[in-house]
């Protein structure tokens, strides 16, 4: 039932009533909240995660537990689930009592009988980022999952960080009572300053303005970062503002102001941005210098964290992308791969192993690989692997046990890395190839038997034909010796004719056998000639009509054509017709008719 919850798009109250008494049986965090954000039910796993007892959590909204930014983020998503009656799956980044917790949450709306929704059930699974980045196994969609995780985390951190930056900027603006301030972020790849935020009179200059700076000017900013520069009258910058389309802003807001440019530098070497302060003549620069320097350092620390977080995100994305590219290459190049330790326990598997063998990672990590492998004459023993290092070796073909107790043939290679004592294995499923080889061998054996049978029939047919021809010749000579048939010799004459007829019958059977063997061996030859099919068929029918009459049956040849010429082998055609007539005689009743009809279709050349 619990696993089915992940597939649900909504729940009803009956399901909730069944679940509430057994919430503590589950390891994942589970809670139910209403439209006001209050906890209606929680399990022990959630209480342990938040470090609160159940009575404290129930009917509270969590504001005292989470930091305000996390609280706003969670409440917004909670309301979306209830108002839209739509399931939500997302990563929640919570700051709980000074520590960051990442929960992958499934929030499922609870729909009432009147189709209203005032609450939802949530399942939260704690995500260990280190485990995700350096997990013992990879599945194909990890790249997408991790990228989403990193991107969301980065956006969250950046949002929180820039909120703090804005607070510092507001603190400067209000504490110093100046006319305006603006913060510019330095983009090292584009060699330019990009306006990030502004307060006071600088808010009247709209747009995301950028300002390119040379390496020389950048170095100058770094060198003066520890000093407060002398204020510069903005009257001296009139040409700059007017040339860049800010004449009206300059005229109405900036003209009578002074500006101090404060470089934001980290570790005295990396330019992170520039802070500009705008004020009038009454502002005392010297008395406020310490405050400005201290605040600029705090800004430098915040901007440095944002910069490092961005770089970390990029490197992690790059690393994960590379890992998954390699994983995909491996999946294309081989059917399966795995990493095992020297005791034979699985540390990592490819995503397609469950499809090939049926085992998933949780099954395999508890089973030494030796218990699943049955060595063959073409494979090496697992113990032999332990004595070969730092080189690719061919492991041969072994039988690997599947979860359904069947065995598959795997051709594999291995690499034993001595430094880490890890064994890298790649394999290819050759079960189908082995079965194919067996089928090919079986077919070859059948072909050989068929060839032997054909050769035997061909040989024996020829062996029969020679004595039959001798018998027929001898009988014919005997028959030729009878000048007349009378009562004294009729018995012998009739017996000789019977022998002759049956000898011809045997000869025809032998000829048919020879034809069959020629067909089987693709050696049959056709001796074609142009034949008038009408007259030819009539001759064949006439030759058997007397015999059919004796059998008390009738044969009728019918056609609408006078002449039809065929390019054919007359002897083979005669055999076909006689064979058809012979079969017809067997299945035609006494006094029945055997019809032979010849029709044509000249449109189709038939």
C-alpha cells in the first residue's frame, strides 16, 4: 500500500483514515497539513528529523523550526498543492536549527467527497548530497535528477544570498542616509560590470546596464580596494551619462551629487564587483569610512560565496554529465558493467543489469559475486582475478545466475586496480549467440542428413534403373517371339505383359525419384520448346482415355481456345498432367466425370 502512494495523484479520506494509525511504521518522513499550514498528523521519522516532539509539531505551522526563507518556500508549495488539487514532487531545501536538510517530497492532495481540498499528505525522503554525487551505483536518469537538484539548490542559495546582499545595501542606504547606492557584479568571462541592484536615485536609471572594463582598470580597482577614494562630483561625468542615453536621469537626479566607487575584492586578488555610493556635499566621508569598509568586506564575503557556489554548480554539473556520458558509452559498448571489491561484493552496477539478470542493486550488494557465477571450461576462476593487477584481462565465458534461477552466458573482461582494491568488470550477454550457434549446428546436421538422403535416393534410383531396363528389354524380346497368341501360350503372354507393365511402372517411379532428388539438389533441368498446349493436352488425355473407360469413369477435356503456345518442357508437363489425372481417378466415383479445363487470361499473360 505504501509504495502505491508514490503513484497516486490524489487521496481520499478513507485512505487517510487507514494510514494515520500506521504512520510510525515507515522510515520516511510523513505528515499531513491543512490549508492553514498546520500539521494535522506527523510520524516519528519527521519528529526525529526536526528535533521536535509530536505534541509540539501538531497544530503548529513550523515557523519556529525553519528559517524564514525556507518557511516561505515551503508554504508557497503547500498552498499550490491544495489550491490546484495537484500532486507536487520536488526537492525542498530546509535550514533547520543551523543545518541544511534536503527532502525529496511527494505532496498528494486529499480530495473530499464534494471534490473540495483542504489538506494534503506529504512523504519526505532525506537526500544525502554526498551519496548522490558519489553513489555506489548510477542509473540513467541520475544526470537529470542531480542537475535538477544542483540547479534548484543554486537558485535557492543565490536567492537567499542576494536577499542578504539587498539587506546590506539597504542597511548602507539607511544608516549613511545617502541619496542612493548601486551594486555592480563583475563578469570575468565577459570583462564587464553588470548592474545587479540599486536603491534611491539610481533606481530611476532603468535597465540592466553593463560597463566593459579593461584588465588595466580592473587591476587598478583591485589595488585601491582597501582605501576609500575621494568623492567625485557627478558633474565631471556629465558626458558619460549623456553619451549613454541617461541625460534626463542625470539632469533631474544625479547632477548635484557626488559618487564614491568602492571595489568589492576577495582575498586582495579577485574583483567581485563595485559598490557605488551617491550623496551630497554634507556627507562626512572620513567619519563613515570604517563602516563602509566593514560593510564592503561583508559584501565581498557574500559575493564570494555566490561566486564559489556558481563555480561548484558548474563543476558538479560537468562531472555528473561526464559520468553519465561514460555510463551511456559503456551501455552502448557492453551489455553490463560493475565494480566489486576483493571479497566479491558489488559496489556499483550499470542500469541494465536488472533487465538482463533480474537482480537490482539492493539484491546484489548482499551477495558475493562468486555465488552467482558458475565457471566453465572457457572462463577463469574468481580467485585468479585477485592475483592480476592494473591491466585489462579476458575473463572468458561464464554462466551467471539470474534472479529467476535461470543462467545466462556472459563473456567478460576485468581490470583489477591495485591502489583501490577495486575490480572493474564489463560483460556481454552471449546467451542468444550460444543458442544461435546450437541452432546453426542443428541445422547443419539436418542439412547433412538431407544431403545424405538425397544422395542415397539418387544412387539407389540409378541402381534400380539399370536392371529394370534389362528386364524390360528381355521381356520385349520374349514378347516379340510370339507370332500369335492361342490357348496354349496366352497365359504366358499375359503374364509377360503384366511383368512389362509393372516394370514400366517401377521405371516411372524410379524416374520420379530421380526428379525429386534433382529438385532437392537444385539440379533439375528443363528442356524447353514451343508447344501447342491445346493439341498436346488432347494427346495426353487421349492416351489415358481408354484406361479410364476400363475404370468405368469418364474424362472430358474442355477449352475455348484453338491454339495456345507455351514455352515449356513437354516431358515435365506430361508428368504433371498424368499425376493430376492419376489422383483424380482415385477420388472419382464409378461413372463419374474427370474434367480437364484449359482457360486463359491474356491481360495477365496467363
